[in-house]
C-alpha cells in the first residue's frame, strides 16, 4: 500500500481523487492548500504526491521544487494535475 498526499483546493476533485485511491488500497492524506501541504510534507513521508498547480499560499510548482530540492524526499513520485486551460 502506498502513502499518497493529495493537494487540491477544489473539494469535489479532492474527494474524487481520495475515493479512487482509497478504493485501490492506498493510504490517502489530503491538504487543501500549499501551506497545509508544506506542513504535512515536513512532518511525514509519502510515496507519491498528487498536486494541483493553482492553489492558495503556494502553487504546485513550489511543492515540486521543495520535494526535488530535499535530498531526503527527492525519491517521492509526483503527479501534477490542473484545470488551467481546461
């Protein structure tokens, strides 16, 4: 079972992603904005992070940069989702 952090500010999208992943047996932790995501990334380890691009406090690219610049978290898989441009 993978531990997945889903970062999404849209409640409907967050619940949909969470439910799909849980149904497949993954442990899912959620964050609704960049600030909450950074707190969770600093205090827990994840196998995969799924992040939206456009969010309050910090955007998805900042999340990616933070993970890739941390030697202890560089291995984490990242999926970026966005509705920009539909």
